C-alpha cells in the first residue's frame, strides 16, 4: 500500500559513522522484516510500517539542498531505498542522479537486487554499497523478511556490483539462530561473490521487538555470530561490527 506525501526536506543530519546526511525516499518498508528496528525508531506501529509513504518531491528538494553541502549521503538509513515502491516511483534513482551531478559521496544500503537497475549511475559515483544477507535458507527468509528478495538474488546483486568495481560490503545481521550449523556454507556463499568486507550485526532487542520475536520463537545467536566472524576473517574478509 502506498501513500504519496510531500517532504519539506530531503536530507537530515546523520549520526551514523561515516555518514553526514540521511536520505530516505520512502517512509515505511514493504519488506516487513520481523526484526526491523525502524518501527520503534520512528514510533510507528509494526502493522503500519508496511504502508509506504512515497516522498514524491524528494529529488526536487534534494537538488536545492545539495548546493550547500559536502560529505557523504546515506541512502536508505531507515528504510530500504530499493523496496518495491522504487520499481514504480524511481525516487532513489532520481536522487542518485542528483547526487552524482553534485559529485557527492554516497553510502547506499539495501536488501534488494533492484539496485542493479541503477548500476550505471552507482558505478560512476564515489561511495559504497551494502547488501544485507541474513540466511541462505529461503524458508527462513520468508518467515523473517517476508517482502524482501530471496537470499540468492541478494548474493547475485553483491556479485554483480563487486564485479563492476563498486566498493561493496555484506551486512550480516541480525545473526539469528537459523544460521547455527550453517556458518561455513554461509560464509563461503558470501565470499564467493568477491566481496571483501563484512559487517556483522547482533540482534539488538528493543522492548516491542523483543515481544514480537518471542511470540515467533525467533532468537539471535552469539555462537553463530562468533563463528561467522572467525570464518570470514579466515577467508580474508575485513570484518567489523555494526554497533
Ligand atoms: S528492509 Fe530494512 S527497513 Fe525494510 S523492513 Fe527490513 S529491516 Fe526494516
């Protein structure tokens, strides 16, 4: 479900490491990941989170705001910039064109292979792209990330971006118990894309998120996280923690 809205500002200051400004063309996210921190951070009910606010004038606003800034713009700091709405509205694509013309550095983060549609734009920009991958198991992905593209498509996107010379990283997080016993296979699959960096995120439980995951019987796994960290390091990847 979409709702078209106008935004007053395209950019907001960001407190994230290495990111000066945050840009989110969409409010809410159709991917509907059960572990998403977004609803709590934005004080939105989980059920409302999948009703997407399409910020239809964001590229126009951005074109005015980029005249006075320098630094790195994080694209998709709160919601996924390549969720399905982007296929139809192309706001992320338009914003990237504006940022490219302004010569600004970007940090794009997504779970979707739709990003490949904009490979020509992104490969001509300064910056980096991260793709989240939490499991290789399609059933686990259906349960935890019901609206997001399946893991194999994300690995393909990571491979294609990396092959095209884009500075990429894999975000593995949150590390859930589904990964226990499958750590080797998982790290091999990620490493096979050619990506050289992995960021790992443990499950950070906020009160409402904790209740939701408890009801579903979903838990994080410190054991899998440590094993993945070691295996990824052994395979030559640079490994960092998100928080
Ligand atoms: S893709 Fe990101 S923003 Fe969207 S629901 Fe999943 S965790 Fe939340």
